[in-house]
């Protein structure tokens, strides 16, 4: 997005906000960087539907998908000053406002989205949310699931020993590079648009991402195996501008929270459905599905994981363990009740 486009969008939004406020309605811009067609759009549509059902004509929802108002960081700035209202945002706010409280980006640490939800309810998670409010002007409304990231390669990999020397494309996140390097892989930073060519020409042997990546990029043409490592769960966070939120009535805040809760449920269901679709399609395209020994990967990556945890704030490690235990018990109970 150019500066002129950004300014034009901001001015248009401001004019729109004045118009709806004059009419006694509440304008809500909902931002997300993903293109239409994903679980994010499903959630945003559900959010608007629920608001309209609960308070007909009172809320006016304006979706801004595909990063129309800018990057995640740009939208975080707009939220901080009250120039936009809500964002379905990823990890950047955690790294900006409280990196010492953020273990979520460490590979092979959290085993599920539910474990991350449980972490956000711990004292450390609540401190992370408070830091977002105090430093970034954010009100944390909830977590929406994203599918886990897996490994694709030009050969089957069942154990960490088989990673030795594997040229693995990574986006350059330091803790990711450290953990995969400890596992024996050779991290190679390649821009996302060049992944297919890098695999086709042998610059890299493997990549990691959600299943949408090999499907949409047609990596099944240049990669033979899909390892279900589930090594990263990186959720969306529904956040609101505190400056805007504090100006709402109690009733409006409660209605919006109800709509967010419904949107999260719809988004989670859509994400699960789409992930199953991608897996089935990749298998149809000829990819060999491998169920690796995840515990062995976790064990070998242990020193790198512990190194990443050591720099975090006191109490974080205990809260991570408690969250994983809580989510595990809840999953076991759910399985018992629904055999």
C-alpha cells in the first residue's frame, strides 16, 4: 500500500465514522491481513451478523481484509490512537509490548491452540494482556485458532536424526532458526514468493507452514512428503482500540464481546474444516503423509527451547507448564465424555 492509498483510506474512514456517529450508530472497522476466503473472513462476517441480530441498525461493521489499512504494525499504531476499532491480529503486538512474556512463538513448545488459550488465562498471560493495554492501547477480546504449522520436504522424515543437513526454508524468526538448527536442519532464509522456485532448483529441500501453503503454492509439484509436526500454533488475537472501547456504553461492550465470542467459534470451525480439506487434497495430489515421532523432536530441540525460555520473565515457564497440563486434562475429559 502506498502512502497516498493509506491516507485516502484513513480520510475515508474518518468521514464514514462522523456520518455513522451522527446517525447514532457505532462504526466498527475490523482489520486483518489475510485475503478473503479464509476462516478470518468467516469470523468477521459472523461478527457482523451477530451484532445486527442483537441490535439491528445500531452497529455498522466495515471489514478491511488483505491489509487494506496497512501492515499489522501499522494497524497496531492506528488502534493505539483510536483511528480504527478492531483487529484480528497475529503475534506482532506480543513481541512489541511484552516479549519477555511471550513464549508462544517457540517451536515445539505448545501442543495445541487450547494450551495457548490456557496460557493467556495464567498470571503471565494476563500480564501480557495488560502490557498490550498499557503500552499499545489494546483491549484483548479473545483468541481465534489458526491451523498448526507442519514440515514438507523432498523426502520422508520420521525422526530428528533425518533432519541432519536438510536445507529448510525459514522466514528468519531467530527462535525458529535456533530450534530447527538444534534439530540438525540447515536454515535458509527465502522470501515467500520464491519458495516454489527455491524448491524446484534445489536451493532448499524443505519448508514449514500451515497446510494452506503447500496447497495454494502447489508445492506438491516439487515436494513429495508432508510431516505432521504441528510444531507451531500461532493464533489470531481479537483486539480493540482501548481509546475507542472506553468510550462505549457497557451494553455496547457486552454486545460486541458476545459477537466476538460467536465469531471466534465460527472461525475455529471454519479453520478446522479448511485444514482437513487441505490435508485430503494434498494427499490426493500425491503427497506422502508422515506421522513423525513428535516427542523425539521435542527432546532433541530441548536445549534450544530451554535457551529461549531462560530469557523470559520469572513465572512464565511455570505458567506454560500449567497451561499445557490444563489443556491436556480438558482434552482428556472431552474425549472421555465423547468417546
